[in-house]
C-alpha cells in the first residue's frame, strides 16, 4: 500500500517554509476555510498537526514528497474533525502536482496507515460541496458520501469509511 513514487514522513517543524508556501497560494486555498493564510496562520496550522502527532504517536499528517527528487509536493493525513470527536482525512498539494493521481495515492497510503496504527472504527472526510477534485479523491479512497453537514463554521459535504469497508476494499484489490 505504501506509494512507490512518493516519500511520506510525519510533518515536522522544519516543514514550515513548504507549508507556508502551500497555504499562501490562492489556487490551493480556493476551497479551504479562511482562504490564503499568512505565515503565522500556516505556522499555527503546522503546530496543530505536530501536537496531534505528539498526542496520538502513530497517526497524523505527512509531508509528501517526490520519491526520486524528494521535492515537496504537499501534505496529507489525519487530524481531529473540528470538535466532533471524529478523525478526518485531509490533504493539499501544490498545483504543479495536481491531476497525476498523487493525492489519491498519498491519501490511500495515509488511510491504510491510520487504520493499521489505531483502533478507529471509521474515518471521516469533508469538503466544500463544490470542490469536485477533493470529493473525487475521497471517493477514490473508498469514502462514501453521507450528508451535507456543518464543521468549522462552514457548510460541507461529509464522507466516511468504516474499518470494515476499508478492509473489504483492500482485500478485493
Ligand atoms: C484536491 C486535490 C488534493 C486533488 O489533487 P489531484 O492531484 O488533482 O488528485 P488526483 O489526481 O489524485 O485525483 C483527482 C480526481 O479528481 C478529478 N477531477 C479533477 N478536477 C475535477 C473537476 N473539476 N471536476 C470533477 N473531477 C475532477 C480527476 O479526474 C481525478 O479523478 P480520477 O481519479 O477518476 O481520474 C488538489 O486539487 C488540491 O490540493 N487542492 C487544494 C487543496 C484542497 O482543496 N484540499 C482539499 C480540502 S477538503
């Protein structure tokens, strides 16, 4: 399941330049709550992901890089879904990497690792209803559309995959 053409490592404090550039890009943040982020907001976001790794040890968000050049292409993995008590899969990639199946490949690897390294019974995924590429990545990973919902103060489409559904998908592949 680990993607051969990608390299994925837990996000670290030293990733701030890449993360600030990613979240400073208007194209990347078009469908993200709050739009373009300042470096301070990007650092606050990164700090949240590091705290999540610290709390859960074996699950969280990854730095995703090209497996050959090691160039940063984006981030992917899980975090708390607002204050719901659920865990959500999320991702953002640099526009130069879009449309090559990289997001799908990285998200599947992150899901696999998250189910293996936790006892979660399901993992959620949310997107702006109009973010069709993101919805497609969730569906490519086996998540099912469940309902329109409201998280982080915004209206979103809510998707989910259970551990059983994930295991059935992996064993059928
Ligand atoms: C969402 C995002 C990660 C998708 O990245 P990507 O590299 O293009 O994803 P993939 O190549 O793995 O797959 C994208 C799928 O969406 C489809 N797609 C792309 N643009 C589309 C569009 N406008 N309408 C419908 N489907 C579209 C592709 O055809 C592909 O489907 P396929 O697997 O059946 O061929 C990327 O656009 C991104 O980083 N966006 C900014 C951050 C963001 O919005 N994150 C999600 C927050 S919820």
